[in-house]
C-alpha cells in the first residue's frame, strides 16, 4: 500500500488514483459534497413489551457505510472525454475492497475500504466549457474509518491503539514454532498439536475469523479458543504468547479506527 500525501479535504481512491480537490489547473475535480463519513447506519431491532409500556431495543452494531462523492469535473473542452475516461477507470468495479484515502485537518490521512459502484455523470450544456457534474458511491463492508499505519507488537505486553472505537487485526505466527498459545484481551488461541517450520506461517484474521496457513490452507480445526473472537480496543490491549519451542515470532497487528 502506497499512502498518498493529502491536504485537508483532498481525497483519492486507490493507491495510484486520481487526486480529488487537488488543484485548480485543468484538468481537475472539484468536490462539492461528501456524505457517508459521519456515523455509519446503526442496525436496530425494536420489540414491544406485552402488557406494559416500553419495549426492547437492540442497537449494538453498525451496517455497512456508503460514502458518496459529488462534484464537478473541469477539463479543456477538447480533452474532457479523455479525463472522464481516466476517472471511470479509477472508479471501475473491483473484485476486492480498495482504499478511499481521506485528507483531514489533524495532519493524518485516514481511509475507508470499499468497492466503487462506478463513476456517474451527465453531459449537458456545461460540456461546451469542458465540465460535467458527477457522483461516485463507495460501499464499505466494514464501517470503520482506519488509520493508514499499522501498529504491531511481537512481544508480550500491551498494544496501544488510537482512535475512538474497536478495531480488528491479525495475529501472525511465523515458524519455527511448536504448539503456540496466544492470549489477546482474555481470549486464548491454542494450537496444541501444531509445528511450524521456518518459512511457514499461520495468520489468524480477527475480522474474517479465519485461520490460514501459508496464505492458502484453512487450519481452523487445529486451533481451540476459550472465548468468543476478540476485538481490539481504542487504548490498551493485553497480549501474550507462549510456545513449546522454536525461535519463530508471534505478532499482533492492527490499525487504529474511528467511528
């Protein structure tokens, strides 16, 4: 991942995407509205209580967020179509989530990960002067807004994260290791009969809840847990591991996240 350097209210979709709000020299994109970076939609369930006032409300989790970018494209009247082609390519559908980088006024770039629904525009009388209004929607399976940097810890101790909400991450076991046991925020992952040789690894993904060896093989059946899958908190996260032998490493890594 190659994180761009952005000023406040500059945006870029994908590592090598077109900079939005970046310049006033044609061609350029002027954003007039950005929505969907406030609180993500809350998934709610409300049920009445029979025989009395009130009811039960479940509003614990958030649904996917949709970020909408709206604005105007400016280009030479003789090169507008070429610039529109580059924007359509930038926001074309993809098989995997892509980062939308967000320039903030607090000196750090943040990002959401999502999939574009395409670059929509209409040609009207503005075409004569080389401009067109547009809209882009990016649907984000994960509603978290993330830091672009990863914080990691490869020794027993405390992993401290910023942000203002829970986040997810990975635990990577790199061989040589024998029968490792990892504890994160009270949840223990135990590999009672596992031997990793040098050059081999297992990645525990706290988001997708998968346990994959060498990037391809599902080894979830080799692991037991004493509690539910954990999340990482804004602030301190307690982390430790033991092994039955081997000079390999066990590393927990995550990005700080915001609402």
